[in-house]
C-alpha cells in the first residue's frame, strides 16, 4: 500500500467543504456552493436589493421561506400582529415569496414553524449539505451532519442570486463530551457549560465538532440545542456527525431523498464522519457526568453556572476589563455577589425559541408542570405547527394550561421580541432562549437562560430551583 | 458602495467587550425600511433614555466625540444576531471604520458588504488608543483624529508612537478599495458555477430538488 497516495485525514467539516468549493483560492475566501438557503420575514432587505439589481432567485427549489420572526403567536392571522408596521412585514414576505417561486411556509401553512425547527423537521437539513440562513442560529442544522452558518442580508441576496457565497475556511475545533449526563441535565445545560468554558469569543474563527461518549445519551433535540447555541461562543458552525439517530429521523421526510436516492445518500453520509488522525487546531474535553442543571446570571451567554452555586464575585477576576463587564452585568441584572441562585425570584417564564421548542423540550417542561401550578405568568411557544400538533396529541397543551401558562402558536416570540412578545421593564425572566443580552426581551428586562425543565421548575416555585428536587414527585 | 481609500476623522473610544448587535440596534427597529433613518437607531437604548432624550454620558453624545466617524472598540465587537441593520445604522450615522481586537463573525462580513472597514488590531494597542482618546481635553478635534490608509493597511492614532500595520484579506481589500461588492465578480464565474452545479447535481441529486 502506498500511503503517500492516500488523502490526508479530514474532519467532517473539511469533507463537506471540499465537496462544495466552486472556485478555490489558497488564501482568503473560496467560492462555495450552497445547497439550501432559508429565509424569514427579515429578508425584505435582500429582496429589495435583488430586485434593484434586476436579478431573480437562481434556483427557487433550493430556497425556503419560513415566516417566524414577525408572526403573532396569538393566532395565525397577520391582522393580529400588534402593530400595522409588523403586519406589513409579514404581508411583504408573502409578496416576495410569491414573486420568488421558492418553497414557502407562510403563517397559515400547517407545517410553519421556526426556521431552525422546520429545517430538520422537513428534511431540508441533510447530512453533508451546505445550508445558509439569514439568522445567526443557523448553526443548529449542524446537528444533522450539515455545514450550516448564518449570513446577513447582503450575503442572503448573493446566495439567492448565485446559489454561492465567498467564504473563508474556518479553523477546526473538537469538543469532546464524555460520560452520561445526570437526570435533569440535558443539551441546554451541556452547551451552557461549553460556552462558559470557551467564553463568548472563544470559538471565533472556528467550526466546532462535538464528539464523545456523551452523545449516545443525548436525543436529537438535545444535539440541535447544542449546535444552535454554538454560535454563542462565537463559532461559525457547530456540527455532529450524522448517525443512525439522524438517518432514521430523516427517513421519509418531505425534502429528504426517497427510494434509490436514499440508499445512495445513506452510503455517502456514512463516509462523512471525521477521519482518525484528522487535525483539530483546538480541542476541549468536558465530563458531562459532573454537570448540574445550569442557568446564566449575567448579560452574556457565557455566564452559565450550576444551580447549586451563588452569584459569582467580580472581585475574583484578575482582568480589569472582565471585572468591569461583570460589575456592569450585575448592576443590570440587579444581583449581589454571593446570593444563592436558588433564592433569586422570577417574574415570568418563556418556554420556546429555536433553542428549546421541540417535542422533547416541551415534554421535559410538562413533566415538571404536571399537577402543579405556575406562580408567575408565562408562555409556552411550540417550535412548529407539527410540534404543536404532536404535543397536543400527548395532552401537553392541557398540562401547560392547567399550570396557568399560555399555549401559543409557533414563532420566535419572546426570544427576540420582534413580534412584540416582550416582558415588562425590570422583570426577571427564566427563558429557554439563547441570548441574555441587555434589553433582548424588552428594555430593562433581565433574562436568565435555562433548560425547559429548569424554566418549569422556576415557574412553579417562583424562584430558580434545582429541577432534580421536583422530579418524579407529583 | 462608497470606495474606501483612506480616512482621517474624529475617533470615539467605546469601552466594553462583547458589544452585541442588540446594543447596536434593538430588534424593534429592524422592521424599518433601509431609507428610514437608520442613523437614529444606532446604540439607541444607550444613546437615548426612555423619553428619547440624549444620555449625556454616552460616548457619542459627549461634546468632544460628536460627529465621530471612527470607533475604537474592544474584543468581540458586533457579536450575536446576524442583523445587518447593525451595520446600516453605523454606516448611516457616518461611521467609516471600526478598530477592535476581534469582531463577531457575521458582523465582520456584513461590514465588508457595506463599505464599512473593520480593522483588527492588538488589544493592548487599542487599550492605549482608547485611554488617550478618553483623557483628551483638547478643544481641537484633530487631537482625537485617527488616520487609516487602506491601500497601505496602516493606522495612525493618538497614543501610538508609530503607525500600526493591519492585515486584511486581499479579496476584501480590493473590494473595499474599489467600492464594489463581490456580486459582479461572482456573476463573471457564471460558467464555472453552472458546470459545478451540473456535476454536483449528478453526484448528489437529492440536494437540489
């Protein structure tokens, strides 16, 4: 055997990259082919640009429009948008999608939902494919074994016009997750721990691949949550090699291959996992068996801490910039160092978003809420119409309603609040979303990121609570 | 897109790491059309109080930094949401360049598409520049000016003894210098794209239907 002829070992990401380079350049960006591009109502800038240049969508069959950011969650009628301006954005998307000829999941479509829930659900997101979407949480689709990344409006226009994009190849990082997570600890807790370890800029310039023995214990929904929030460490993409869990999930879905094409695709997908001996510029290892349920205390997603702990003291930070940032975050969050996290009272809960609105997320929240009453107001927003339907078939809607929470129609809702679903100034929210930035859920609103089970535990006790103390006790 | 060759302009120091795009433009303004006063939304909730009055402490509201066209920022500037509105409001406000040790990935790309120059420089160097700008009491703006020569990739700034050299990928360097976006170039590769696409479809027919 002549080893010199063998191609060097490559990562999953590199294999997908190599299959999609149209114009290679040794340094800087190469021209990459984009298999599938997903857009939402915010695309009105890209459409305007496209039309102004006299261009149309090159391959409408490879573009998918999903109404999620601006849609009301109180009904499926654009007239129920809280302002005329928001209604206009929803209607403009209707017009643009009609003009484009692309696939469209409108507010009235029985399969509408949040882009990053709908993508995998419809089989748009396939292993080995390159997916772009004009939303930063596009990294979600990496859990299907795809190379997926968020783009701005100008790049979205470029993809629509040419089905390509100029991209510099990111460095490769491997995050190894070992051990079996404890009951009550899931994908959200793991990714909050990863981001806390990396920092919000720790993965800038990287694509992150997750591997390790812990993956066998995690559901596909957990994996999607982890890849979703990988962007919060600054990464371009998060990926997990597709395995039987992904293949069996995809089988028979709308945009997944059928018949002989399925067999051919499966053979190819099985060749994609990273080769032994491939090079990662950085590696990180986490023993997930030691993790507790997490919550963030600050105004960046890397401030996740275990529920048993206390609000950290900035005085312990040696770096003056970090200390200043922590002090500002504590002031905004109205927290005092040393306070036990389990004594922090909340005013509202939000269960939803592209991070945590899938069926298993809703089940884990319902398991805690069943037979209990929430002592604060809150909304539960299913990730898609199909998730909503499945949840209702199991009676989860009745659990949420009996607990005193609202059961809403799918959309991004209170994660970003563009549709008007916001908390009130100075309220403290236990939120299953992905960003706790200043003002993210409304001016002056204090957001703590948690898992769906932890949000449910906080809802029924009125303060952050180790969900493990409530499990199986109803 | 406006060509970027060089700029000499008043610079404002912006303290704080991880300035996210929600701070640059709160989500409630994203429904606005491109021609609807994006300059007013820049740092909206930091610049204005709940009654719409200017917050006098915010750096761009201070008399010495009003009209700044260059921002000197800290690590991971523009992290978070992919909203291009963050760049629209910077550009419409008149910001031509941002100096920072690192940028949010998507924000960096969005800058390049709008003729806004993102310059990566060493964190300690920029600490010194921000400190000098903050301590400046000169009434003449020229004491707080930064000069950027994009062709030479150099920055001259108060608080630095020598010009700093920065690096920029040649591809985007040329786009910015000429004031063109990359679409025309891509369209010139129409045949290469069509050929690639045909082969790609033959090899993976399930990806494009």
